[in-house]
C-alpha cells in the first residue's frame, strides 16, 4: 500500500541579494558590474516608490490588487514594471476595444475586463489579475532568459513569451516580453529584480480558440475550427478535482519522499496556416478550404462537419495536439537544466525529434534536422530527408498528389516582430500554444508510412502521458520537483491519460534528467513494488512492427513480463543482465573485424540490440559503446486500427520493494524498414 500525507506548510530558504543595477536604455549580453552599487534593504516595492514619477500607476494597481506588500517581503521575485504612460495607453486601448464591440454590426461583445480609461475605475479583481501577470516568484536577469519564454510562470499561472530585436538607431539588442519592450532591465534589489517595460503585459485568460480568433490573419483557420466544433475540445484548463498537489509518498530508493505532481492542467497546441498561405492556394473562405479538404481526404465523405469522417474535420483535427508545446520544447534541443544539458547528452549533429498524437488519431512528427545543412536552424513538421526539394526546401512534396512535407514552423520570436503580416500575434493562450506553419499540413497514410514514419520511431516513455508535459513533470530540473523540491515525482493512480494501473500496489515515478545517467534525454520512468501497469502506444500507421524497450541494466533492476495488448510476449526478462554476458554476447565494434555487423545479427537473434549512436553516457561514452545500455525486442506484431497497449508486470519477489523497473523509451520500427538494404548501416544504428 502507498502511504502518503498532505503537507499544509513548508518552510523554504530564500536567497538575498544586495546589489542593484543602474538604469540602462537597452538590454546587452553582459551586465557591467562596475556601474552597480549596494543598497541596504531596498526591495522591489521601495524601488518602485523611489521612482514614483514613473511607476505611480503601477503602484496603485499593485496596492488595489493586494500584491504591493508582497513586493516588500523577503523572497526572490521578478517584477516587470510598466510605466505610467504604458498603463494609461493600455486602459485607453482596452476600453476602446470593449466599446467598439458594443456597436451595431459587431459579431460579439469583447470583454476585456476594462470598461473605462480611468485608472480609479479599474475593479479590484482586474487589478489583481494585472498585478499577478507582472510578477514571477523567481528572480531572472536578462542574461538568464533564453528561448521563447521566461522560464517560470507568473503569479497568474501563465508563461510570458520572449522575443529579441535590435534598435534601428543604436543597433543595441532589445528584449520584448509579451511584445512589451524592456526599457530599463536588470535593476537588482534585495528581494529580486525589476525590469521596466514599455507596455502592460496582456493578462488575458483566453483559451486557445479565443486567442486564434483574436489574430485576424488566422480567420480561415478559426472559421474551420468553429465549423467542425473542435474549438469545444480546446477549452479545458485545469482539473479542479485533483487535490493531491500537496501530497507526497516515499521515494523510489526508500531514503526520503517524493512529491505528487502539484497540478493537473490540460494543455493544447494548434498548428495553424495563416490566411496569406491559404490565399496562395486559391483558398479565400471556409467553403474554398472545404473543397480542397475533400481532395486531400477523399475517403472522408460524411457531410456533417462535426464528425471525424468529414474532410474538413480531419484537416483541422490533424493540426491539434493535447499538449501545451512551447517552441523551445517542441523537441529536446538546447534543454539546459541544473543537472542536465541536452547538448552534452545528445550527439551534436543528430536530428532532434518528437512524435505527437493529434486529435485526428494519427501521428505528427516534429524535427530539428541538425544532420541536414538545408534545415539546421529550423523546426519542421513531417520531415523526411529523402523528400527534400533541393531547389526549394520549404516546398518539398511527396507523390502524385504532392502532399507537403518538411513544413517549417515559424519561430515566434520572428513572427512577433512582423506586425505587418501578423498584427496582434500571440503565441501563448491560457491553456496552450499557437504555432504558424509555412505550408499546408495534411495527413496522408502512404506518405507517412512510406517516408516520414518509415524509420526507428523512438518515444521517451514520459512523452506518452500528456499530463507530464502539461504540468512540467517531464524535463523538470532536479531539486525542483513538486512542493518538496525533490529529484523525482511520484505518479498517483489515475493521474495520467494513456497510463493504467492494474494493481493498487503499483508505484511509478518520474526521475528528473541527470547528466550522469545512461539515458536518452536524461530522464527515466521507474516502477517499483508489486506493479502491473500499461501505457497506450502511439497510433502508428497500420503495419507490422518490431517493438523494443530501451533501458539501462544494473543489479538494482527487476525481472519483467512484457505484454502487448494483454498478450504475453515471450518469457520474463531479467533487466539486471548486461549485454556482454555470454547468453547475449555483446562485443564492442572496435573489437570486431566487420564493425560489429555479425555481432549485431547474433545479438538480434537473441532478442537484443545495442544502444543508439545518437546519445552519450555522461557526455563522453556513446550509448552503443556502453554494454549497460540495452534495447530489448519485446515482440514483432501487426498493429491495426484502434488502441494498442504495452504492459509491464513484475515476476520477481522483492521483499524490500526496492527492485527497479527502469524504462527509458519505447521504439516502434516498421519491419519493412529493417529489411531495406538501401539504408546505410549507421542510419539503422541511430
């Protein structure tokens, strides 16, 4: 039985800094420490009060929003402080939007939360929302802000987007947060840092469909979203019935405790074609789009737009994923955590890829193709190196129907600076992310099975459970997990979609990434006790596949019985055994006369494959050269329509409950791919 208790109070240590930076006109890559001097006890609140002529309106909002005293308290905060001019402009603009929506002919009333341009007529609740939008509970200098979002959510539980530019006159670098320019960044105070900004940050609580509706250049896609009823599937935000956020259980090694996930948020991502792209295809309305969808999905003949077998529905559904995917987290690239760096773990020029189940019930592949010089700085959807159009790489197609592949996802930092083509662009919604595409996205079974997915498909086990992504469980920094700030999460029964426990005794943990482990992407899942559980497998195209599990072997491991669709697959497997034991027969490539080809075949006959050539152990030892990195063939099976599950059950008595079922990733490999002789050997070893 799992024994856990609820935590009501935790005392946390705080870090106090004692320096403050002088005001500067733009953000630079390094901070000139010679221009800083010491303040004795000046807080965020005191900094704002000392500059009241600039921030009096924001101070008023903080006080009405009951957050000014917080800015006096000990702790570590980031405060984005809008100027008086910014607040005045914001109130006028939001009031104007609301009043314009009341005029005859408007489609609907746009509620902004602001019904007057006067500061004193703001509601207390709106002051609270604005206040929380501008405060983070961690301190960040501009030098610590990387990627396309500020690393921590604000007190309004939203990520703030980031983009970068250069001042046309001074040529100095500029940072924008949610489109607001930092005009005086990096003012260090005792309880954090203040960044003065030129605009009020958008505190909107709009869901993904509402944010898409608010971008006029996505009007056709939005109409299709509404027509199909799929907008209704993108409205959920949080599971308020989840009450275990302050709970914990004994940790996986019995030496402490692990937090439950603190929240159970829902998340969504919409990949959208701008109107301009549709226009280039002679699509100017929802009717035009539907006619083209009938060409792209000829078997989807149901005239009801809200049914999955309608052509328009299929088109839109393939653009939607039930995970909130930031641009920087679409694939594992430049992932820098306190104890993990993806660029140390992963081979430099190896492609970074993830596969996502769409609301169409099919897979989408997202890749950063570092091995291909034509695309090394890009993020692409449905990438296939074999289908690259050399003369026009972003217009690569496949087959007689010319289905687009290698579709570029626009960098939101670039899009946000192009107000001509993308006015009012917003990447983040309350419950998801929006990404713009450079070509039309279509699912075609022949293209996917014959090219895009005709490869070794590797899925980190943590990627199979959407809640791990949506609640920052996956890729959480060690020492940051949950309310206890530990190195792992305990996953309670019923928490994850696509994850089913068959026994009450099942104990499952997510272990945060560690640079020194023998693991793909640094993290791992860990089962303990009398467990019996299963994951829903990704919806691959119909066909026969070799199914493998990747893990690292050592004496702490378990003996496991594998099942696929509840059918036993072979005899139990002892995960303690290294590859170089005689019954498996691993020989390092360098110790063979044929670069390990014969040894690979002998091992495969025994049901084992060496580790991949795409990641390292501790940044130096290639996984293939490590005899503890194992890929075990579970079975070869035909996967037809419908859901498929891979199940794991312990078969070894374990008196102390510490024997580990470490599982890193699952591979699903088309048998036809394995039989191809035209594929280079190194490609099959990735």
